[in-house]
């Protein structure tokens, strides 16, 4: 289950980077890190959709918090 949680976090970070027009830096260990998700993705064909849905809700929550604090346009 940890791999799915990490996938949610990484997708959320990617969504936020896109929203904020940031270009993330790649790291040398990303290939090995991403490889840990392959088992989850192979075992559950809907895992990517589940992770993306959770990540999207988390990003929406963060945007709402920023807006409530006057930090968003």
C-alpha cells in the first residue's frame, strides 16, 4: 500500500508543479523509485486512476486552503 500512497504524493506534486508552472528537477534515483510502483500498477489496472483521483482531491484541498488564506488568485 505504501507504493500507492507514494504514487498519490508524486502525482499530486506533479499536478501542483503544473498549476504553478514550475519545472521539477529530476533525480538520479527516480527510475528506481518509480520502479517500486510497477507492482501496484501491474496488480491493479485501476491503481493509476485511483491515485490520480486522490491526488486531484488533495491538490483541490490545498488550493482551497490557499484561497481561504488569501494566498491564491
